[in-house]
């Protein structure tokens, strides 16, 4: 599989070709189909990277520390 940057660049090229409006309908459909496949694969890769970043950010600083698994810190309610 091509690198992320190569696929993103190809998606941008496809986008520009379709914006020109001079592409025949059959070719435009093929370009659109290729673009959808590229966009989905890029989105999948981004999701994997996001998960890795979440793990790294929440990783304990020392072996005794517990990992922070919450997305947002819980506010303590003093009136409860």
C-alpha cells in the first residue's frame, strides 16, 4: 500500500480534475470511485493514529501510576 502522503496527494489531484468540469461523465465516475476508496483508507489510517495518540497521552508516567482512561476530567460537585 502506498504511503499516507502519496494517497492524500492522489486524492487532491482527483479533486482538482473533477473541479475542472471538463472530464467526461464516465471518467468522472471512475475518478469519484477512486477518490472514495482513497478517502476511506485515509480515514482508517487517521483513526489508527488517533488511537495510538490516545494511548500514548494516557500512558502512566511511572509504573505505579494508573492510566487516565477518561476523555474529560470529572468535576467534583461540592453541593451533592
